C-alpha cells in the first residue's frame, strides 16, 4: 500500500497500527459473504455441507485481496474528512 495518496497527498497511515480497526470491517464483509452463500444454499443451491464449506472457504480466499482493500478504504473514510478544495495539494500534514 502506498504511503500517500497520489492525487491529494493524504497520508494513509496516521499512526502505527492505524488500520487494525479495518480488520473488523473486513470481518463484517466476510461474514456477510458467508451468510449470503449459506442462505443461497438453503433456498437454491442445495449443496452437500462439505461441498458448501469448501465453496465458502475458496470464495473467501479468492476475494480476500478485494475485501482487504475495501476494508481499509471504509476505515479511512470513517475518520477522514473529504476536502475537495485541497485536491492536488499536499495536505497530509494539516490533518
């Protein structure tokens, strides 16, 4: 992951361990995935339980790179105010 935004210069990691909280967001996204797949299996797919477990694990591992980035984007979005007037300026030190 880059240290700063290439567009506005925002410093992503504010302090050591800043993104530890994004693990909770990632957990929520993965839990949503498992719940949706489980409900799809109950009402539509009707797979055997062992196949469903492997299917869910495989899907979770396959989309992990996406959920990793999404969780960090959501986490930093919760704590950073968007300031379009500063776009293009190195405002990371002002935050």
